[in-house]
C-alpha cells in the first residue's frame, strides 16, 4: 500500500519526516494489515517494523478517539520499550485525537486502572502488568480490534509466552500481528489456535 492511501494526518507527518516511499517490508504488509489479515511479520532490525505498527494502528483507528475502551493493544518487553514506542507514536499523532497509554510494572496498579478507565484508544503494555489489570477488571477488551506484539523475541523469557497466550482467551474477533526478527517454531501453537489464518511475511 503506497503512502498516498493513508489518512491525511499520516501523509502529512510522513511528508514532514521526508518519507516518500514505503520500505520493502511496508510494501509487503501495510495493505494486508489494512485488509484485516493476521500476520507474522519476520524482518531484521531496521526494516521498518515499528513504523509499520504505528502506521497500521493509526490508519485502522482512522485517527479518531472513540468511546472509552481500547481498540489496539501492543505488547512490549519492558517499561523502556513501552515508553520508547509511546514516544514514537506521539511523533505520528499530529492531526489526530487518539489516546495512547503505557501500562508497566513500575507504576501503581490503582493509578493505571483509573487512567485506563478514563478512556484510551491504544494500550502499550508489558504482558504481566496487562494481565494483572485485566483480571482485576481494570481494562475492557471487548472493543479490541488489533492485538500486536513488537519485537516478539522477548516472549520466550520469563513466562511471557504463557502470559500473552492467555489474553486471546478473553477477547472476541480480533486482528493479530506479531513482529519478530525470526519465526520461532513455538509460534505454530498460535497458528493452530487463535492465529490459525495468519500469514507469514518475510522481508530483508
């Protein structure tokens, strides 16, 4: 999907940043994501995975805040990764009113529950903290449209795989996107369950 098919705020931001054409990975996946496909996106560092996440989420949500419950959930490995991704999102939010929120272990659980309850569109979270908030009825996932994992290599440490695998059991129809440098054989379990229609897209 060329950038000209994105919503106007994204086109304006990309133009201001000097991005004229999609990278190879983005040419391969942006139209598929827009069409609602679930994907394993396998590409090396620097291929544009994070920017693809940001463009896809803002495009899918049409750059507009809506009600209170989040519509996009992005899992990251730790607090710093959450804050870094939030910062990158904010660089693309000009001209939209989307609300982005980070949930991680080093912050008060009660504060996070209250802030999420106040209304968010995009939640960036570590797996353990998201599940704690969810099982305390601190987040409503019934409106979720996109379930995304950034730099998925971290899943195979500290029981993160188990934490994330539990979440889809509690949500309805959703688009799943996993971004990683390699395709781990353990991903096959997801292709046999909640990601059974997922495509694997590889890029250099």
